[in-house]
């Protein structure tokens, strides 16, 4: 027997354990991607049944039903942690990536909105433009730039064979409660801790809106749907909240990403 075929029992066990771990990682990644693709499609467009969200408690009053939907997001909010040193480190990283921004004055509103060091900008790194100026915390800008650089741009090339040049942005900082409803907590937008994305623009000047029906034909997810599903699934690695079409009526036409602080590092990706 050659020296290359001689292995101890411990080495064989280690090899098997390593192989099992790799198989587990690959399987988990595949499941997450498939779930994301399914969530990107509208329920009517699916040709096979997919798991639905757990049903809400049965109520007879429509107003009570609405409150049940909103209550799903209660208790998740804490004001974003802030230290000057961490903020400056984040801003230094933006400068390193050549992301131009303007440091605004502290925002403090009697309604409960608070932003210690808001930044205003109109573009991310690597020449990716934003369709409109946004006001956000540095950490949100950094997370968005990571998502676009690591996931959105490569996925556009992979699934669409297109070059991503612009992110269609909507709400960033806005002092309001969640869903604008009375009696609810301050929205993450009120802390400049969230960003809404309505679409993507490519080098061929075509714009892809965020929609549950984008790229869906006869129940099948085509490349456009795969692209949006990849962005949505990937966003959960960078943001602590990811909402979009299928989450509820309020997010039927855009993605909402934020960095809501939750105990235990809990993330809400729907």
C-alpha cells in the first residue's frame, strides 16, 4: 500500500465531517435562494403551492384585523446605537470607497425622530448612481453599497447580462410613524435607518421596477424575477429588515431595507 493511501481513522473521520459540512452549507444556500424566488412571485402566478405565512387570528372587526397586521412589527424597534468613534470609522470607509457625501446637522424632532450624524448623497461606489438624493445614517449607506457591489451588480450580469448603473430610490429619512399610522412606533425612516428601493436601471437605459410580476410568465420565474429574488435574498446578509412584494400591501411595489436594532441580533426577512 502506498503512503498516499494510508490514512488514520481520525483523518478519515475528519474528512467525512468536512464533506458533510460542505454539503449542509450548499443545501442551505440552495433552499434560501429557492424560497427567495418563490417570495418574489405573486401567489396567483405560481403553478405549484408554496408555504404561506401563518394565518392571523380570526377577528370580526376589520379595524382589529388591520391592527393585527401592524402589531407584527411592534416590539422590534430600538433607537440605533451611536458612538462618534464608530460613525467616523464608517465615514472613513465611505471616503476610502470614494463615495461622496455631505455631513448634515443633527436631526432631532419632537415627534421622536433622531439622527445624530445624517449624511446626504446621490451616488454609491463604483459609479452606481442613486435616482434621487438620500439622507441616511452612514451604516445604512455602507450596507447598501455592499449589497449593490457584492450582490445586485454581479446578479444583473449573471441573470440579465446587463450592467447596473443606477438604483431607483424612494424614501430615506422621513419623520413619521410606521405606515404613517397613529399610535405606532417611530418608523426606521425616522432615524434615517432605512431605505426604500423601487427599481433598477441598466446601461441599456431600461428600468426594471420592483414588482411581484416582473419576469413572471405562466407561473415561471424568468431571469428578471431571478435577479430580484437574488437581491432580496442577499439583502438579508447586510440589513436586519428586508420587506417587499408579498410582505403586505404597503410594500407591494418596492423593497424596504433597514438596520433596525433587535435584541439577540434577530433579523426580519420577508
